[in-house]
C-alpha cells in the first residue's frame, strides 16, 4: 500500500515579551497609526537576551510531539527552517534542538528558504515519509529575527517578530497532503536579504535589509499566481478550501491575495496583527492559531501560501489529520 504523509499535529511558542507599535514611538520616528495602516501589525513578540532560536523551536516541538500522540524517540528526522540560526552556518539549529529533546543519532538539518521555509520543509517531509525513508518527521519554523534587525531602521524593524511553530508529519491513514509547489528566483536576491557576505574576511553584524515597496509588488503577484496554479493543477476551486493560511507579512498583501482569489473572511486566517512577520515560523504559527481557535479540525482542507527572501515561494494543499484541539 502506498504510504501517505499526513500532518498529525501543530503547535507554536511565542516568547513572553511583546513590543507594541506604541513602544516603538519612544525610540523611533514612527507611529502606531503609520504601522497599523501600512501593515495591519499591532504588536510582535521579542525573545529575551538569553533565549535563542533553538529554545523557541524546542518549546514548540515539545507541544507538537505531545499533540501527535507519539514519543519523542519516535521522531526520526528533525528539520528547522530559520534565517536567524543559533550559530552562523554550523552546527545547525536542528541539531541543537535534537540535543535539547534528548535525541541521540536522529537525522537533523536546517534549510534556508526565508519566509517560505515551512512549505519547503513540508515538501521534504512528505517525500521522506512517502518514500519510506522516515516515519515521523518534526518540522519547525523558528526565528529570533530580532537578532538580525537594525532597530534604528524604521522601514524594517517594525515589521518583524520572534516565535516558533512546529508540526509532525507522519506516515498514516489520513487524507494527507495533496500537493505542494515550491519555486525561487535569485534575480531578486538583493531586495530582501541579511547582509554579511561570508566571503568578506571581516565579520560584521548581520543585518536584515529590504526594499519594501519592490518586495510588495512581487509578493502580491507571486502569492496569488502560485496558489491559482496549484488549485488548477488539482482541479479544485477556492470554494473547496476550508482554510486559506497565507504567510503573515502584511495585512495589505493578505487582503489583496484574498480578494484576487475570491476567498471569504471565514476561509482566511489572519494573525499578523498579533505576531508581525515571523518569517519561517509565520505559517505554522498561523495554522496553530486556527487550531487553538477550533477553526482547524480533523479533515479540514488547508491551502498554505508563502513568499520570502530569495525570492522563494511555495504553496501547499493539505488536509489536517491531527486530533481536534478540544479533544487533546
Ligand atoms: N514609520 C513611519 N514612516 C515610515 C516608516 C515607519 N516605520 N517606514 C517607512 N516610512 C516612511 C518612508 O521613509 C517614506 O517616507 P518619505 O515618503 O518621506 O520618503 C514613506 O514612509 C513611504 O515609504 P514606502 O516604503 O514607500 O512605504 P510603503 O507604503 O511601501 O510601506 C512597507 C512600507 C514596508 C510597509 C511596504 O512596502 C511593505 O509592506 N512591503 C512588503 C514588506 C514585506 O512584507 N516583506 C516581507 C515579505 S516576506
């Protein structure tokens, strides 16, 4: 019998401290009104000095493993997507998380696909499970993005927040993952990047830089084109989708895509107001919001849609095959 990869659980973790738009007014030439109007963001969470990306990832992972009703040592692969890893290039954050989980000998590695990281990991996890190579894959999008932000640059620092979202993908008899599509275009590499070329001899602090206006234009087009492609390919209509869960970067981008695709507010998951853009963690955090609000229950069909630095993008059509939140 052909193995089917299924999303068995979802969980997230946010650090304690929030940074509101008003808080920025005390040290930056900006206002709550400007940020809210241009982005829809009201607040974001910021990790403490001593909290690393792996700590956020670990806390989300523990919950995801419990919710999947498996033991930690049933996990045979950990993948972390992040643009703010604990270490620069090595060891991977996935290896650090594996150690925190007490797992010795487990396969573990990171991927770099910016805000599209979750969709890329889902595609990898699906192939690993359906090929029979792995049974239970833990995928985690985690960011301490505050560590690569320049808090004197008002055009970028107000947009982002820290957090982590984790998910267990297992071989099971559920309805499973239907289809995933990912892509990239390196022509746009300088529009959204963390500058510090590893070819320069002198190490400077890493700093996220973005040409917001140009990113916006490509993002709205790519996000809507990619989901339309995936729906057409699978002969599905937007009305077949229970929940549309886009990357939470900016309310204006989400609203544009929602309108273009003709999706209702009931179908659309929006939480950018609470978390800001958490990059690779954004989609799993948003899935978890829907889950904990009781909107995402077993058997619901999700359409995931991501876009990020590179540029990278991806979309996924998948059922949720986990236990309903109220039955945990
Ligand atoms: N507070 C107040 N003013 C600000 C500001 C802030 N935080 N950031 C920028 N401005 C100013 C600019 O300096 C500019 O001033 P000027 O006209 O005097 O030069 C003005 O606001 C307009 O700047 P602009 O960059 O054209 O604004 P915008 O309408 O494009 O909005 C973004 C800026 C970043 C909100 C918007 O471009 C955006 O959302 N881009 C996509 C970003 C994104 O989601 N990236 C991640 C994708 S994964």
